[in-house]
């Protein structure tokens, strides 16, 4: 696409196809990982918010907790490894999101509620609210919840102590 041209429907479907391809590569990689670890799990693929989303689900979510780790640390590492596997195959950087046993979905709901409560507090007091340090994923969810509540927020600090500040309108 040359500079100044507009996107067409065909290009939009190319993006979807690319994201679906990322999901397929990630699913193959994760299936191999599950086999090596001798864990049972089904892999679900989707495209959410212009990124591939892959989930590992199981009837025995307890068994998959090993892949989530304490506070999602192992999940974050597996997501990075999966992104690297996709990058190796496609040559493109991936923004793929990985969820295991619904951990990230549950975390997203908790963080959205935290962002909404912080926004309510700022609306009632008129004072900024500083939240605890969070990962980039967690901050993004909180920023989205604050924006949905009609306020603005900023990230401050340096990793890994970066945190969200919810500001009055």
C-alpha cells in the first residue's frame, strides 16, 4: 500500500487472514508444549481488537494452573515465547494474547471493576487516585475502564513499578 491510499475491504480481510495465521501458528506451538508437559487442554482461537487471541482451556483447570503460575507470571512468559514462535514463522512482530484456564479473562474483569471504582472515587473527591504497580496488560485494561467512565488516566513510573493515575475530567 502506498502512502496516502486508503484501506480496502480486501486489505481488511488480509489482516484477518494474517491474524488467523498467527493464531494457527500459536496453536501448533502450544499443542507441542502441552504434549511435552503431558497436560490436557483444548486450544481456542479468536481475533479480538486487531490481535490474535489464543486460549488453553481444560475440564481440569487446576492442572493448567502450572502454566499460569503465581499471579500469571508463567502465563506472561509463555505468551512471550508464543509470540516469538509466531515471529519466527512469519517474520512479523506479534501482539497475540494468550489466556490459560480463563486467568486473563477473570483478571480483565477484576481490573475493569478496579478502574471503574477508581474513576468513581475521582469523580466524588475531585482528587487523582494512584493505583498499585501493574503489568502493561493490566494498565491497558484499567485505562480502558477509566476512559469508559468518562475520565482520563496516565501511566507513571518505571517498569516494573509502573502504575496508573486516574485524573479528574
